[in-house]
């Protein structure tokens, strides 16, 4: 069982934040509370996460100094539409990091020192050619027609994991003096307005447009791995369901719901297992 939170605070707009010294998984802790009747709008963060996970069951290491935080909400939307909230989550973190980079005197879009800060479909943030942050979205029916959705963010602030099949980077590697607490504060500030926007009729259209303006590889040739299948072509856009639209120049346009995207020299058949 996880220990009691060290700090419980109100962070505005009806949201609450529980802070732990150490926890197994922030995502699991939030989902357990939603199952037990929590009304949602609940953030849980931990200085150390000992059983974190990424997409497809991948291990997500989170040493002290990095950011591990999850948010639980209750929504009354079809599952397919609810899944697009991952783009809200990515955009909120990207905007928070943009602001912090600017305060540090760096232009996040065109920094010669760090490389470009960008959103990578479906749910990563990259700095230059390497992964800086990842998102994990989980959902389950809670009752009364509602879905309990948990969004987990993991940001490499002071250290990046080693031994991965893809490059990873930490903010500290770029020589930028930003702490996990600063990233969390920016994320908590950005989230409510973007979530409210998404919750409006046709709100994902607005989020989609904004997400695309920060997307890595848009209009470029990419390779997508889907299990054992590999597809290459031009990354044209994302559609109204958040699927990547790939034009392979031979059989036309394909809507891809999930996969690993590779760019440039990495746009090969290599898989991110």
C-alpha cells in the first residue's frame, strides 16, 4: 500500500493535488481513487515512482528529480472521443515547457543549443532528436455513463533512462535550470483552460489545430511501426479521431490509430520495444 500523501493542496478551478515522497504508480493511485468514488479533478504526484509504466506495458523509470504526475477526471463522452484527451495532455505539457524555456532565455521552437521542442504523435514530447517526456492514458467505466480517465505524465527533468532502443534526453542535459516542481506548476496552470476548450462542442477541432502547430514531422516522410508491420510515407495530418494520416505515395492515405513513429535517419524498420 502507498504511504499517506505528504501534502494535499487545492490548486484552483476545483482541482486538488496530492503529493507523495514515494509511490508505486501515480496512474494506479488515481484510478483506485476514481473507482472508490472520488469526483475527479485530482492530481497525484510523487518525488519517486517505483512501479511506473509507459505505453504497451513498457517500464517507465522515474528517479527523484524527474516529474511523475497523474490526473484523474470523469467524462461523459464515447470512448473514441474520450481518447482524444491525450492530445490535450500533450499540448498542455508542451505549452508549459515552452514558457519555462522562454523564461530560461531559450526559444523552444528553434534553439540551436537544445534542438526543437515538439510534440510527437501520439503522446510524446521530444527535444531535438530525443524523447523528453511521455504520456500514458488509461480509462475504464465508472458508472452512470461516465468514464474514469487517468492521464500520466513522465518528464525527464534531471535524468534520462539509459539502455533504451531510442534516444532519450533530460532537461538538465541541455543545461537548463528547471525543476520538476516548475514543470508541474506550469502543467497545472495550462491544463484547465485546454480541458475546458476540449469539452466544448467540436472542441477537439480547436485542440487538433493547436496540436498540429507544435507537431514534429508534419509534412515530412516518416516510418510507423505497428507490431510487425512497417509503413512509410508522408505525415499529412491527424484526423478528427486523432489518427495519424499517412500517405505512402503508392496505395494512398492510411489512418493509423496506434504505432511508433520514426523520423529522418531513424525512419527505418527499427522498432521501439
